[in-house]
């Protein structure tokens, strides 16, 4: 059984996981960067699976969001000119 202190020490990991998942689902560039930062901080303070998975999902979401942005800007650039 985990103590209350151990649960509180995983807060950044849970936020990293949630933001990473949202960045993958919604192709959110900023959410992915926040998930990566929180995941790294969590892994240095108190390693847990939430921080690691959130960091990986944040990387995936950031890459997908960047590619989506490039495609949209390219499409708008061709459409406007």
C-alpha cells in the first residue's frame, strides 16, 4: 500500500500522462511540450510509469502536432497564392 506522500510525489507524472494523452488525441503541440517537461521532472524526482508514458506520449503528440501544422501552413500557402 502506498502512503499519501508517495501518491503526492506522482502528481507531475499523472499530469504528464494526461497532457501527453490529450496531445496525441488532439495533435496539441503545446500540450505535448508540457507533458515532456513534466515527465522529465517526474522521472528525476520519483520515477514512475506515469511520468515515462506521459513523456513518450508528449513526444509523439508534439511530432504529430508539428507535422499537422506544416501540412496546414503548406495548404494555406498554396491556397492563398
